[in-house]
C-alpha cells in the first residue's frame, strides 16, 4: 500500500540548484513511525546517503553534502523535497526517496528512482 514517487528535472546545468520532490501515499509523513531519506547512486558507484527528515521536521545531512543540501516537507501535500545547490557533473546520479521504518529497516520502502544528469 505504501508508495513513494520522485519527481523533478532530468537535466540540470552546472551551478544551478536541483530540486526533487517525493510524494508519499499509503502513509503519513507526520507519524512518529518513519523517517524519510534521500539516497543517490552515481553511475558505476555505490549508494550514497544524503540526508533524512523525521516526523517532527528535524533534519540530518551527510557531512559531505550538508553545506549544499536542504530537505523540507509539506505536510498538507504529504511530500518532502530535496534541494542540492551548486551542482556539478559529479552530482549525476539516480536519486531515490526512501521511507525508513523506525523499528525494522527490513520494512523500508523505496521509490523507483529518477535519473538526474548535470551537464551544460
């Protein structure tokens, strides 16, 4: 029943800001059972955790990305948003939004992912 869907541009120019939105259905992002994260996978590389937002709106970011990253939420629309500023070609990746179960990560749900290419 739980579904997550990413949306946003597939192509972004260097130095611009990437904005992606994750829409959640089948669960409320305001409950205290779940955290919501953004995770990305550059081509030929492993998964990279970017950050997380909890039901209270508190955020935690990867030290490598925190200076450029913001995660926010819109509870009325039940979605949360990633902003990644000053992008470079190294930010090219498949971006996933993920619902993390507080008690058992085996019950996590992933979106299908969206390809983002940074190129001039």
